[in-house]
C-alpha cells in the first residue's frame, strides 16, 4: 500500500479533508463560526505555494504511467527500499501487498 510516494500525498489530503470536515461539523453542531483573522498576505503566499507546487509536480513527474516518463521514488538505483518497509522492518522482495 505504501510502496510508492503517491499514496503518502493521498493520505495527507485525506487528513486535511478530515480536519476541514471536523471543523465544519463543529460549526453546524455548536452554531459557531470560524473566521480567519490573520494577515491578508499569508493567504496569497499559501495560494502561490500551492499553485507553484502543482505546476512543479506536473512538470517534474506528472502523467507518468507504466512507460516511465520520470524517476519513481524510491529510485531503485539507490539501493534503498520503500520507507514503509524500512520503517516496519519488512523486506522489499516479500510478496503480498
């Protein structure tokens, strides 16, 4: 499941959606209201980072299918296995997931 880095991004987005959903449910249940009171420039900086990261990701490795089109993580030439297997002590040559 976690053999490639693409799943990590999906889990981060899932967590972000869970937090946003929790805040929205809290607003509905309590009748409260969440307002952003920070500086206006922070919104623009975050939007620029998001847009720039999206463009960078598409230019660097977006659309890579089975035919390649970019380096995959972990790069098999480094000799390192996936972070999931290294963290929990499994081997990359095991069958299964």
